[in-house]
């Protein structure tokens, strides 16, 4: 029942922005990861742990690469998989011209299963082992997604979209029907195996005050579920919210008045936030999913990471497929670094990999369950390949420390650099 993996090994214990760097992570140049029944039992130096093992125990040895926890994607739309890279629009026009027509197809359960199968296969190939996922307004889209995720034994979070205004009739529900269908899906799927549910208002412009209040009621009745929506992504969107909700003190206040902030509330983007909004996010323990690929693709703006950190906001990464243009978290780290460069700010590679692993777990209130190799955590992990391409193999020859290796992986790494992906200690991708 014991599985043992040996190799260069890294995981995080704390946020490098909040503690001295050397206290934020554990790195073993030659480490062992011990797993029993899909759960982490121990991690440490190979020299210390190998003598404690029975001679019959098989050790899987990765000799050129880095073992680390699987990536966590805290904002992604599985129904948008087949419309990725749709040309030439900013957010609101992009939704109308591309997104809504594609989402119409997800009233078909079998179509949803087909896309979910492809989507989850792509995530795993990119080293992502947990994601917070948008469905569509159709309950069938969530049933289809969870059916496939359950078969793959994944820890996934998903929810039915709520939209009752400013959207096509074929994608519209009502405040009451959205409540009723979401409640039924929570009862059916939440905490079933490794699956969890997210109440999912698309964003304030497509939700009436009544619908947002019903979402808040549902959240209050089911405090262990998530709240997942969009916030302050685009300047035109923000202006629209101000027109629709003139009585509110800004975009975040629309959600706050409906009691949608909290420890399991994740707001995608947050590109254009005032200090008072960040303060409120921090004090309510809400999280922001930083989506650099989609922010650049749609021309939405450059996320202010330092502002969020100043107010102790939980921050994590989202690929935001299909406005985001990659499933790869490594490529997402590349985009994140460049957005901060454009702000004349630095993004340290340790900070970036923290946000992709333990930071994601904290944003999802799942620290101790996923995100690092703490004892008792679920053993979802990946092996990054230092020799995946001739370029990275040659570049790695000049590295003198793990920080340089992480930075190179985040700048020129992609799906090809995921050597293996493991779910609960079982290999599902790679060698």
C-alpha cells in the first residue's frame, strides 16, 4: 500500500510575500515522497528516509526533473474550450459574439460530457489537478462535468451559471429557477467523492438584484459550498455595473449587499479595484483569481498584485479558458510575470509557483487537503521535466540554484514540460 517517489522535490509551507523566503518552502535536492492509500504520509531527504523503508518497497526515481504538488486553476470555463482564440473583441462584445452562442449547446448532456472529457484531459496534461470551473446556465452542463470528473477521481469544483437579465433568452433562467436548480445540484453533487459545488452568478450585469439575493440565500443555507463569479475585469463592464446598480458603492458592493463575500468566495480578475474594495475582500477572507492570459488577450488591464497583497487578499491563478489562451499553468506564470513587469514590479518565481499551488489551495479553503505535501494531504502531484526540449535542457545547464530553475520553467515551460501527473498517487499522464 506504500508508494515512494524519489527526486528533486519542492513544496510550499507559507506565502513568500508574508514570511521570510527560506521559511516559505521546503526543497530537497534528493527527496522522498511517501504515499499511502492516495494520501501523503511523509516527505523529506532521501538519505534520512530510505533507511526506514522495507527492502521490498519499490521506489520510483525521477532523475532529471522536479516533483511538486499539482497546479490549481481557480477560474476556468469548460464550455468555452472549443471557442478558445476567438479574434478581435474586448469582454462585452466577445461574450455576445462568441461565448453565448457556444454555451447554448450545453443543454445537451452528451455534448457536455464530450467537452468535459477533452477539457479534463487537457488540464491533466498541463499538470493541473484541481480547478474551479464555470458550467453554463443549463443544469445538464454541471451533471456532465461532474460525471466525467468523478470517473477520473478528481477534486473539482463546478456550478451552474445564474443569468436572468441582459443575456439571450436561450441562456436565461429566473431568480427562482436558478435557486431551485442550484439547490438540486448541491444536493446531488456537493461533497460526493472529491467533487464540490460553486454557486455561480455569471457577473452583476447579467444578474438582477433578486437573483443575487437568492444566491446569497443559497450560500447562507449551504456554507460549505463556494461562490464563483467575475469582478472588475473591464472598464466598460464596470461602467455598466454603475449604470445598473447606481445605489451601490462600486462593483464589489453589489455582491457584498447580497451577502456573497466570504471564505469560499472567489472573484475572477479584480483588475480595476479601489483600495476600499481590496480592504473589504481581505477582511472578508474572499479571494481573487488572477487571470493574466485572458486579461492580456481581451485587453482588460494589468492586475495589481501588490495592492492585493497589501490588503491580505487571497490571490491565486486562473487560466480563464476560453478568453485565456492556454491550459498550461507554466505559460500562465509567464504571462503573470510580464504583466507585473509592465507595472514596473517584480514577480519572484517562488511567489509565482506558490500562487499556482498552495496559494490556490488557500484561495479555495483547501489548505491541508491539496496544494502541498503536508501529512494527510491528497497526493495529487506532478513531475516537471528539465529535459523536455533541447532549449530548456541547454538552459538548465547554467542554473546554480532552484530559483533559477523555477524561473526558467515559468518563462519557457508549457505542457511539454509536464513529465507526469498523479492523482491520489496514481499516474494518469506521462512517464
